[in-house]
C-alpha cells in the first residue's frame, strides 16, 4: 500500500511567433541610464512613422525547463493515508513563462505581442524566468481517530518565490560632443523613453509561498442510511 516514484522532465520551446521590427528600423546607440548616467548598448528607432513589423519565428528566442519530481504515496489503510511530492527545477530563456495569455512589456507567453517590437527587450534578456520555482514541496495526509471516528486531515505546500528583474530607464543616448553626466545635453530617442532590464533576467526572487491548511471532520449515521457530516476548516 506504499509507492515511490521519480520523474525527470526536460522541455525546450522554440519557434515562438512574434512581431519583429524589420531590419534597418533601429540604429545601435550608447544609451544613458537615467539614474546612474552609465552608458548602455541600446537602440534608437530610425523613424516611428515608417517602421514595418514582420510576423515571424525569431531564431534567438528560446525557453528551457529541467526538473526532477519525487513522490511518495500511501493509500488509505490502517486509518491513514499520505501523499508527498518534491520538485526541484529551473526555467531559463529570453522569453518569459508567465501565466498570462497576453504579452507583457519585456516578455510574452502566447502569440505575438510587443516583446520584440524593439530590440531593446533583449538587453539582459537571457536568464531565469518568472516561474523559475526552484523548490516545491507538497504534503497531504489524513488520519481517522479510533473510537470517536473523527477524521483529521491537512495539506502543506512550500514553493520558492517567483523571479523578478529591476527595470531601468533611458531617455537620452550619447552623441559626439555631449556630456552624459548633464541631463538634457545628449540626443533623445525617436520612440521616447526606453525601458530595459537593469540586471540579468530573473536576478532576484520574491519570498517563498508557505501554506498549511487543516480540517477536522465527524460523520453521524442517521435513520435510513443518511449520514450527517460536521467539519471545521482552518486555512493559512
């Protein structure tokens, strides 16, 4: 009445469908970080009124997932049952794995979006994805107390926090003769301010999710085979 299992997972996604600015739509420039005034390799749109976007499968986009899952299952016998599982994984790439069905500013999941409308999206774009959940532990169990026939059950879940990346802004780029340390002295982007990853994608992690739920339940047998159940739940 007890089973152990292990599973290895490897998944690679390519050939994403994205809209991409046609070649020649952007010129490489040395952008100036609005906060630090450091020089950053970015792109300036040549003419916002004439840019053509191609719906295609960009070669540079990819997403990879690798993980191992271990499970232990005890079927209900001798008044108790249990399910335990642990997953160790990592997800990397330069196009995000968020659960939305639309594109975000610096990453998309399904279908074409504004992700590659500007090549600035790829700066610091390769790294850990939002749902790079390093550790995931799940425990579920039930025990029926003899004589009083009260069922006690609980489930516990621990999941590493999601990844995130600080965003930086650039409003000017360097041209000969300007002073990068002087705000307003250099050239402005034709497309307006540029936002980009200030650090490698997924460089930081949110707090972990730590959840415990509990239930106590008692059944009473009534006339005619009817059963009445009373239960109490505690949620975290």
